[in-house]
C-alpha cells in the first residue's frame, strides 16, 4: 500500500510538473510580440497489421530533412524499444548528418513495444519477431519509403539481447547491429548460438557494435565482456566485423544515446569528405572529381548508389559561381538533376543571378529560360526569368513570366506563401520597387 501511494504521488508530481512546464511554455512573454505557432515535425506514426502476431503494430517514421526534395534512397535505422529512443535517435542521426556530413542522412523506423518480454527475449519469441521483421516490417518499409539496402538494427538492454540473437540466427536481415548494455546472462543457449552463429554472421558480412557502461551490474558487464572476448579470439573468417566499448562513467540508463552516436560514426567513417570552404581547400581535397570519386568508392563498399550529399554539391556550386565558373555549375546541376531536382534548380538560378550581377544580361535570360524549361512546375524559375526580362528591357515578357509564376504557385496551392508576391509583381511589371529594394542576386 505504501509503495502504491508512493508511485501515485510520484506520478501526480510528474503530471503537475508537466502541466507547469506546458503553461510556462505557452504563456505570453511580456515585451515580446506573439507570432503564429508552427509545428516542428519529428516523426509520423503509422501502423501495419502483423498477420504473424495477429495484432496491429505502430511504427514511428522519422524522415531525413531532405527527403521531400530529393529522389535518392536512404539507409534505414530500425530502432527497437522505439517509444523510448525515437527522440534521441532522430536527433543523433540528424546532427551527425549535418555536422560536416559525418554520416549519410537516414530514415529512422522506431518500433514501440506491445509485449516486450515476448518479442525481445532470445528464444522462440525472438525468432517469431524476427519473422515479423523479415516478412512484414522490412518489406512494408521498402514499399512505402525510398529505403536503401543498408539496414541497421539498434537495441538497448533486453532489446540489445534481441539484436545479438538476430545477429547470430538471422544475420542477413541487417548490415549492422548495435547492442547497448545487453543482459546476455539471460540468453538461454547463448554459447551454442555463438558457436554456430558467428561464422554465419561473418559470411553475411554483418557488423556488430557492443557497449557496456562502467557502472552497470557485474553480471551484465561480465556477459558483454565475455562475448567481446569471444569475438576477439575468433579467426577473422569466423566472426563478423565488431567493436566493443566499455563506457566510462555510464550506467544502464545512459548508454543508448552515446552507443548509437559512436556506432554510427564508426560505421560510416568512410562517408566524410575532407572539409573545404573555398576553391583552394576544394582543390586540395581533390576538387569535384575527388568528391565524386569519394562517394563512388563509398557506394561500391556499401552496395547502394550514394551520390555526393546535396549540401556538398551546393557548396561546390557556390564556390564555382563566385569564381565565375558558370558552365561548371550548370554541369553539376544537370548531372544531379534526377537525384536532387531542387538543388539543380537552385544552382542554375544562382548562375543566372550572378550573370545579371556581372552585366551578362543576355546570357542570364538564356540561363533562366533553360531553367524554366527544365522545371516548369516551379514558380520561382518563372519569377527569376521575369527579373531577367526586366533587366533586358522586355517588360511584356517579364509580366508574362510573373503571371506564369503566380499561376504555377496557385496550382500548387491556393494558399501558397508567395502567391500574393507573384501576383503583385505581375501587376507592377518592371516598375521600380517603391521600397528601393535591390533584386535578389
């Protein structure tokens, strides 16, 4: 009774704290103008029916920031105990991908539990859930999203034991396994599974990343350390690629985020291209050819087409534009127009405005025309062509281009955020801006 009262009290305290925090976050701040709220998306909850388990399962999908504007495929991180780890896992993958491109952008598929002990405990239940992954979830993800054939399974605690069980029994399901703080002492038949499973995992080309916290209980630490020792003692052909880290100052609750961060950096050590900010640094790193060759090697190593990241190509395009290498920028745009259509449009537009800046008006008109032909459903390209016509003194053509921009924007959405702007330009034509604002360059 006392324990129940204590739990209720703690829960009530937590609810009060959450309510207080919510009120503090939504209360108006004195001296600040209130602006309309905007939702910041983290993931989308979807569901699929598992015929194997005869139950509906929720799946939480977090897509890369670039997903909506590209046509490329992305590696997939399958996250066990997804309800507990979606937030930090999504933040980690996005941070590492944006921090000078340390890893490729990834799709995160988080799997909340329904019956954790049934599904995650090594043995018959785990074997059944591996069937769910192999026969239902993975095909569902690949049908609904642009998933590359590069899959990682991440688990913590009991679900880390499941990850190890999958490595040893169904290693072909994933390319890499991250097991943080696995209680392998609870894994029945672990010795026999290890003996039979390590060669199988090696043949499948799998990799495993093991971690344990310094402050975890000795029984758990001993099990993970013994497994690491077994991996170390095995011949190269008889064990998968592996790494093991005993994490100083960490305990059972704190290992997941750092384990994921370290494992992803290790997994994708070959992804990162040398840092560059200007033409000299780019040349030192091998130039555009070196950049493309780097990601061709990565693609061959990992078995899927991984073009250079959009952000790096944009960076090269900006350097080349500044140097007046307009033809080279347009070549980049054309080469990657299928994978990165939004980037291609942006690079060509960038060239056109730089040509206007340099007084090359006729060339700019031709550049914008080609961009409008390549991306007729983009209002921005028609607006930019209108700006070039204005600079060329062709007001009638400029108005037609601005009208086209407005029509395309309205077709996309009657509430398009720049629809009013395009209509205003179509009405004013090439009249000087009353606010004396310079054209966008």
